[in-house]
C-alpha cells in the first residue's frame, strides 16, 4: 500500500501544480454565492464534454486548527467581510511524500455545480479522499465525469497522520480530529449547499481506501447522524485492521522519543508536540511501527480509534466499529460497497522483498484482529493453512505474482467487504456489492506499477474511471469505448446517489440486484457487466473459517452461523 501512496501523491502534486498554473489563465464571468459566512466569488469552467459549470474552490469549512487548536476538534468557520475569492484551491493538509507538503491551515472544501438555482435541489455527492490517513487531498478529484449526470460534487481536505489522528486518551486529545474535520465539512454542506443548487436532503458520501473506511465510520458514528443519506465505499470498510487504531498512546510516546522527547508523562508529551513545527509531525507512521507491524498488515497506524469517554467531550466513535455494527448502534442508509479484483497488485513488489520472512513465518499472514485472540500454536496453524491454501505444500516464490496479489486482496480488502455487507444487510436490508474488474488503458495505477500483464484491477484503478486528469486524458479522448465505460460506471454511482438504486431504469444492460445473506449477490463491473453470486467464494470461505475458529466470529454467531 505504501508504494501506491507514493505513486498517487506524486501524481496529485504534479497535477495540482499544473492546475494552479492554468486556473490563473481563466477569464470568465465570475459567479458570486452568499454562504452563511460571507460571499464567495467562484469561476465558470469547462467540463471535458465542453459544457460549462460553476467552480468554487478553497472554501473554509472550519476555523484553522492552528496554535491552541492543534489536535482539537474543529471549530465553526469564521465569517468574513466583502467577497472572498474561491478560484484556487486552499492549502492541502500537512503531509510528507519525499518532502514536506501542505499547511496546518487546510480545512477547505471545493464545490462543483452546473446550477446555482437555490430551488434546483440537485443531488450532492461528497468525495472523501484516500491515502492511508497520512497523505492526499480532495483537490485532485475533478468533477468532469460526475457532473455529466447532473449532480453536485464536493471534495474536501482533512487533517492527516499525527496532526489528524493523535490520540493520547485524555480529554484534550481523545483522537479522531481528522474524522471530526470530515463531520464539520458535512455540517457545512447541510448549512450551505442549497445556495449552490444542492439538495441537503440528498447527500451521498463516497470514498476510496481510507476514504471508504471513513464513509463507513460515518455510518456508525453518532456525531455524523443526519448529515448524509447514502454511502458508497470503494475498497475499504471501518472493520479493516488498517482502519482501527491500536495502542495509540504507546505509538505517541514512540513518536515523541523519535523527535527528542523521552517521557512517560502524557501532558509533557502534549506540550512538546504543541511546540513543534507541523513538518515535524509528519512522516512518523513507518518510523513508529513495532517489529510485528512491519510484516503484519498494512502500515497505517495514525488512524481512527475508539475514543475513551470523557465528560463534555463529544466522541466521534467510542466503541469498536465491529461491536457497533453487530449490535446495530447506527442509523440505516442505503449502502453500495465493493473492491477491485486485483487490489493486491499495489503491494506486490513490497511483498516480494519480504518473502523470506513470510515463508519462514506464515503466521504474519494472520490479521492483528485475530492475533489478539488466539494462542501462539493456533496462530502458527492459521498461518500454515493460509499459505497452503494459496500455494500448496511449498514456499511462495517471486513467480507467484497472481497468487500474492490474491492473498493481499483477500487479507486487506475483499474479505472485510464481504463481512461488512453480510452484517449490515442482516440488520438493514438494502446494500449493493460490486467487484470492479475492468482492465483497460484507464487502469493507471496498474500500468504505472509495470504490472499490466497480470490479471485484475489494482487498488485505486477505478478512480481513473471516475475522475478526469492529465493521466487518463489521452486514452479517454482517443478511445470511444473508454468514454462509454466511464459513462456507465459513473452512471451507476450517480443513479445510486439520486435514487438509492444503481440501476433504477435498467438502461445499462444489467439490473444490479441487492445483496442478500443467502445469495451474496454482486455486480461484476467489467466487460461485460454481469450479476453473480458470492464473489471469490472459495477464498472467502477460507477466511470465514479462520475468523470463526479465532473466536471473533462468536460476536456474530447468531447472525452468520445459524442463518446459513
């Protein structure tokens, strides 16, 4: 996953530099919209299909989280006098990719709409970016493909890594500041989107990877209740190992020691962190990994946590997300979720460098969630069974590229997508599952990794069927077949945003049936689009069996075991 992050973020920053240069050349009739905080002057832009739209960039949705507000939940945005320019992106949030980038004053969002009629009631789609909770920006995700279907697109930034996800388990820093930023953005949208022609009663939140785990967290969070109405989760859910923070306070002390403060006092550590430059509080994820974490799971550690409860402190979530999901402590909304057929392509090369370790200790293939529950003997047994299932009675080699891809897809993405869908559907009824399997010139990540000859769609490949940029510009413009595919994919997404059903009119040549516990229906999003039952069935049954034997499945025994 770390290799993907490096590739995507380099792409994003190069794109942003180009975008800033060209955005300054636009000469248009500038639209002005009055939001609750003051007036905004946007610009008129052109979509790739030649039609016009209104663009408002760099809108502050919360007060700058700087000074004494560092690590705290965001405060409402400040008002301004006169007209504020909204033609360029605001700063991205502080992060490290090769070099330090961004700023702490970064809580901005962007609104793209074809109409400014306050009575238009256009469905709103809010995209939450991925990047392992330690990098990325909403600014890379352009509106060209989605606005063809008459929706409003909103993208946003939120605090990242230690600045956004430090948890000291004290009232001053309980954790989840970055998630609370997202909540603040959703509140701003409820208060203001009607001024851009939007329907505040029809808001769909969607995201990819850590952005997908974010949108499913919002489903479970009491803080987010009523702020959205539909959810699309692409390659991630809140119950993934890589989305649930563990030993956050211990990690914070390790970070402090790396930065020069060796202490066991939480208040002393907080005072130290508050005195550092923002640049010092990035690039700490890999450096604070434990020896076990270097081989088990994905390197995402400053991430959402179940907060400790404190008087007069509103928690984003204060229970394990699996417990919330199992016990139905949430409000029902229509859900669409899925994964890419070759998610594991993105971590393939990194995995190969560690094969000696994995062949000697296949127990590293067992997720952290299970390690906490089983004996060393059982852990070794699980590891041996996982390895044997995928390659038989031999070691994994550098030639087993498709096998390694499948293993990583299942461990980190597909199984928990199935698990989440199964649990959610038990309670609520309406969810739609997909498996994205297109392999074309728009699979930009797979191509950039030099893995075009391998099967499957890589982690994040679907994003280039949804967002237009200089990387997919040439194939999109020169191949009509790709334009047709993009239209179909984004129509599925926007149909769901408008109606809660991805194929309400059956005009895409397939009817996407809802997921059920018995059928486990899913849509194969590929050539052709077809319905299927129980995607990757044999592989999922292996993981399901291991989870049951670990005792984790006991939390769900009345749901899953008895109802099969």
